[in-house]
């Protein structure tokens, strides 16, 4: 039997912001590592959403990685950002935060992890 690894998709679902101006971590699990992260706006939401790191401030842009444009009530193409690990170094999802301009809005966050597979 050959021991191999493959990427398995998982999701945090929607990471919503209960209080705009107070960034929310996408997870509190500091041990979790991912090969890839995907952040996307939720179709139909109307406010801008921000992705950043600890201490981010959407008003000044400090710590903000990306500002996502909403699709609005009419829908549209969802803005997204994909981060992939390089050189075997894995990403730590707990390092990323979401903030929003509208209560309850946020981002859909998916991630991929390496899992063992025995053929």
C-alpha cells in the first residue's frame, strides 16, 4: 500500500460580523493549518466586507488585506480572494479576521487541508 496525501475541502460557512468595527476571527483554533483559504462575499448582501489580520481597522485600512464589494440585493458575481500556501508552509486560519459595514454580514470561508490516503 502506498501512503499519499490529498487536499480535502472544508468550510467555516458564513463568518458574520455582529458589531461592525469589531473584527471577528474566522476561527479561534490556533492549531488548525490549511493549504488553501477562500474568502467570498455572500450573494445578496449589501455592505462592504473587509478581510485583515489582528488589529485591523477598516476605517484607516491598517491591517486590511482586502475590501470586498457587495453583490447587492440583485445578486451578481461574488468577489473572492484565494490564498494558497507556498513552499510547504501552511496557512493559519486563526490569523485572519472579518469586519463589515452592516450588522450580520460577512464572508463565506472555505479551506483545504492535507489528509492521508492509503491506496
